C-alpha cells in the first residue's frame, strides 16, 4: 500500500505529540486530533479492558456521542461483537467492521442497530490495543450515514499506528487501573509461548481458566462447540496432557 509524503509527515507529528506529552486520557489527548487528519471520523469511543472483574470493558470515553450513550453500551451491549472477541488477542489488531459483518448482518446486532438508530452511525473501524501481552482496551472510530466507509488505505495507516497507540494507551492507564497481567495471565502467556499456541488456542485456554465449559466458550467466541473441542484437543496435544484436570494442575501447581 503506497504512503505519501504528507502521510509520513502527519504520522511523525502524531508520534511526536504522543510520546512527548503527558495525558490522563487517550480521548482527550492531542493524538486523537492528529489522527483525524489521517483517518477522518465523526465520533470515537475508547473502552478500557477490565482486568479486575468478570466483565470485558469499562470506563467508556468518547467524542461525538450524546451524554450517557457510551455508558449504556457498556451496560448491556458492548459485550457483543465485534469487541467481545477482538479484545483478547495477544497482539494489537485493526478491524474494519464491515469486513466482518456485511450490512445485512451487521444491523441485526443490537449494538449496531442502536448506533444507527440513535447516533446515525453507519461505519466503524475497531483498534484492539494490546501492549507487552496486556490487553489495554478498544478504540473505535465511527462514521455517520452521510460518510463513506473507511478505505483500504486508511485501514493500512491504522495498522501502522496501532502498536504505537497501544503503547500510548498502556502508558496512560497502566498505573491508574493496574493493567499489569496477573499471575495467571503471566502463566497463560508463558504456556502460549512455550507450546506455540495459536492466538485462538490461547484465547480458549484463557476462557477455560475462568472455569467455562466448551458450550460457554462456543457462545463467547461465536464458534461451533465442535471447533472449541478441536482447539482443546490441540492444546492438550501440544502440552502432552490428557484432560482439563491436568491443565488446571499445570496452571495451579500448588493445588
């Protein structure tokens, strides 16, 4: 994908502002204004990954939304796709939502229905932010019904920036919200590297460690139960164990 001289100038300026400023919010930072020159948007949201409770995202911040809109999403619909599954990979990702869910499917999902009906938002570009193995949160850029979807070139630019944005967000929120991985998270990361688990196998391993069944994992990841069992079989094979009980003993050697 070709990048122009002006693109690099904007990117350099954005990175300089990111790493030379002190902020307490990614949304309130100059970075967001500079990002809008590279990837124009009508609204933006950021949800912090919750590492302390049994839920996914918290502390919503945004630009271009009416009061309490993002809080309401956090309460009942932010747990749905796409954020539910892009927010758990061991690396940062950029997802143009329309590439995953075509229009006729996307607007059957309550999250998108509400965005369209209440905020007149049509398109979304989701940046799942992960830094040093820690899932930081989800930054989403939105465009309204009078705009066009994000272009391939803009997706490419986001992919060049997402690692920097993840680091920036981590530096802002890690001390305030204790984003450092727990002992269990570190163990999962260690096992993933040692046994060369795929990103999906790592995610299945993480959910298993929360005590979820194959059926519950299926519902959380939006994949067939047989696929979950196949992932579990692959995990057991790589780790040379036979069942979940042996896996739990590896994760909790003092039990």
